[in-house]
């Protein structure tokens, strides 16, 4: 009798960019095969637009597209309900209802594995999510325990490939030590998805700009900005984006900030305005970049070039 | 003297005005949201914020210009954006150059001390604890009475013989409540209002279809935000059953956000998670309405509202499983009255025809 491992499909979208190491290690250790959907393309986005509720944001539509791409190639799709990964913040309501949206809107997809991950009241929330998955796949708990431990270790050890989430991750940063440094702030699933972000990071490199992302700020650094808020931003990713932006405005260790925001993102209506107000208060070069399904290479490049031009002129002026 | 304003939501300002005055404040009553207020909000709010943020922001600007120096509003701890709106609005208004104090009532689970502190700040008249409690209770009684009148209005309106008669009786009742502020006076005004509504001439043969309204609290409770949809529905001969009244919501959310066990249970097969705002309630109420045999459900949501987008993704499935038509409206500053009316007419028509054909089948079954 031959043993065929269960194929677990992982959509290359949303939290994939943050937690892929953990879950890929976990599934491999419990003896499953992993199928990660291919990087986003026009077809993936179009499928998502067709299947997702029309009011959803671009990243959620992209997610639906990746789930569709996994139909036929995976036995299960791993679509966790991500509620909270620390004790302070929660994820956007769309993350909280994600498996339910997918189940209600899509037909003919593999069954979803959607454990609830909530570390607010239970520090072992991640372990219980693993056991939940293990139970639905009928994996003995001793094996789950070991896999969980290894996944945690792998997550801690992970080096973030640059840019994260891409198979060709080892690529060298092309513009280290260049005179201009710009922080590209946004959610990992928008910034590092080359299709969604219209390859913004590489475009900046091509312009000779060194790029900084949220991943390069330590938690301690970000938390130093907490005192700036009478009330903290309560969404996980937005909290990091806003604090990283404030950090840049206050330490001035980059020359400009680009806020990448995907069309239809709810929390960004708040995050972008908070950044905008603080940038204008501190007089720091700041550009929001709204990306929608029709954003073309040309228009985006023009705006980015104009911004880079502007800050390099300002900087040149300082030096002179 | 403190000059206090707060968000306009339906008729609730009547009760809040009396409460704040009892506590020794001057009240700058928020205007009923109109074009001008909306434009003020739209011009100064983030483009993709929802209409409740834009309306309340516009309303604050208007009130601050009329001399208000204190804004009282509710907070929240997420994940709905509204929980952060007061903090954002404060920054926007300060950036615009207004000087004011913002007093935010957060859910009690975030700390009792803050509530006490807020009340102390608003207690300009230095009332005793007992007097504050009495004023709050009167405010509560008034909101309950206002809700009761509105429920009765929903029942009478689709049955009235003379169009507008129910509304006139209701308005008279609201005015009575506005002019009294004792427990006895509130009870009498309520009874008189209900009596006026009951004495409206109704068509004994009227057989209105029953429509449930679910959705986000602000656009459900503020007629100016939903283009008076309940009125239109009543005039089209539909009896409105509204899932949210201020009294019920306050009981569910004052201590922890997202209460209401029965609704959660009903939503469980479709949306087992409290996703913030009223997303889960919209799904749960739709399930309950179908069990109660209502003919259809309307979902009201602000454009870009995150929890209601999640609900909208799920409602078609609920509608299919439980065989109840659901119509979703996402409202923003562009929404036009004519378009809304046309869609409502078509929907009510559909519900009437569905009901007829069902009754037809039932009749044949008996024969």
C-alpha cells in the first residue's frame, strides 16, 4: 500500500508574507505536502474580482483568486481565521471573517482548514490552532506537538528573504549605500506582492534608491512611538505601519516615506490620514500611493519619479 | 459654562440634550444631517472613511462653529473602524485649528475609572451621585419611550388610510417627550403618543409584507443617512422590523462590545466570529427574521464599512439556504433618493408576488 501525503494548499496572499515559514514547517513536519499558489498575476486578480464580494479590497480579492488557483491541486486549503497574534491588536474584520467569506462566495474549492488563531486571552492560542489542524487531519498529537515546536523555532530563525514572499527571494538589494533612502510602508501583502505593488520596490532600486520596509524596524523601535498616541491603532498591520511612519518622521533617518495602500482597504482610511497629519506637522516628505486594479506601470512610475526627484533636490539643496 | 455637542442619531438627541442640561451644561444640539453638514464632513474626512465618520465630523465642525467647546462621543476597541474615529476626528479637528475637549465613552471593560472621570467632567452642576443616577435613568426612560413610539410608527404606517397621518401622530408624541423631564411626565407623554398613533385611521384589510432591516447602527438609526428608507418602505406598504434600537444596542454593548447571545447563536453556522461593528448581527438577524417568517431583509451599510462587507459576502448564502430575499444597500454621499426608491419598489413588489404565489400553493395543497 502506498501512502500519499495530503496536499495542503497555501494561498500566496495576506498573512502568507508574514507567517509562511511557520506554517510551511508545521505542515511539512506533520507529513503533508505543501502547495503554495503561484505569485499573483492578472488572471489571479481577475478570478478574485469575479468571485469575491464586489466591495472587498484588492488584497481580499487577490486572496480569493489564489484560493481558486489551488482548486484541483490541493486536498485542503489552509485559510486560518487570524484574530490576534499579540495581546494588544486584532486583525481587520475581513481577516476575522475570511474563511466564512470564502466559503459563502466560492463553489468548487477544496475544503478549508481554518483554525482560529487568537493570542489575546490564551498565550497558547497558536498551539491550540495547530492541534485543531492536527485533529482535522487525524495526525497524532505527539507529532503535532513536535511539529509545532519545530515551526516555532523555524519562525524565530527565519531570515526574511528580500523581498519576502518571492521564490526568487535571495536576490541582492541593488542599491545599498545609495545616497537616497526611502521607506516603503504598507502591509506586507501589498508591498511584497510584485503584481499588486506594481513592482514598486524594484522600480525604486532602478532609480538608485535604497528601500526600507517595516520589517527593518525592531518591535522595540516601533514601540517607542507608542507614547505619541492617546489611543493606539488597534489593527495589527496598521499599528506597525503608522508607528514605522512616525519613527521615520521623528528620527529622519530616511529621506522620504511612501505609503502603499491598496484600493478599498478600510483601516488605511485611518492609517493614511494619521500618517498624513503627522508628516505635514513635521514637514516630512510623504506620498500616499493608492493602488487599484487599473493602476498602470506608467502612471505609477511617473509619480514615483517625481517624488524621488523632489526629495533628491531637497537633499541636494541641503548639501550645497 | 461647558458648551457640549454630540453626534446626531435619529431622535436620541432629545434624551441626551435633557441629560446634559440636567448636569448643568449648555447644549449645542447637533443639526439633523443635511447637505451642508455632509459636505463639511466629506471635505475634511479621508475619502474612504465611511459615511458615519463623515456625517459626525461635519456635524462637529458645524457645532464647534456655533460655539461648542466639548464633544461627547462613544469609542470602541475594534476591530470596527468606528472605535478609532473619535481619536482620528480629534486630530483632524485640531489640525483645522479648533480648540475643544473630546470626552469619549469607551466600553466599560476598558476601565470603570474613565467612565467616572468622564461623568465628573460633564457634571458641571456638581450634582450629587444620586441626582446624576436619576438624570441618567430619566434619559434612559426617554430613549425607551422614543423607541416605543418608533416601533408603533413602523406598525401603523403601512396601514394608514391618509398618507402621512402616522408620521404626524408620531411627531406629536416626540414633541411631548421633548417638553417633559420627569419620570411621570415621560410615562404620560409616551402613553399619549402611543394613543395618538393608535387612533390613526387604518385600513382593516391592509396586509403589508414584513421587511427586516439589518446593518450598521448609524445608517440604520439615522434617517438622514439612509434617505428615510423606513418611511419609503412604509409608504410602499411594507411593515418594517428593525433589528437595532438604541436601547437594545446599549444593553448589549455598554460593558463589552458585541453582545446579544441569541443573535450570535443564530449567526454561528455562517459567521462564528465577532468581527466588529454589526457584521455578525446582520447575519444573525437575517437568520432570525427568516425563522420568524418575515418576507424579506434589507441590509443597510455605509460604503466601505468593513464588517458589513464581510456580512454582504455571506448573506447571499443565508438567503439561498433559508429562502429569504435579501437586498443590500451601501450608502455614501453619492447615493441618490430616486435610485433607492426604485430599488425599494422593485424589492417590495418581489416580496408581494412571492407571498401571493406561496399562498396560492398553500391553497391548492388544502384543496
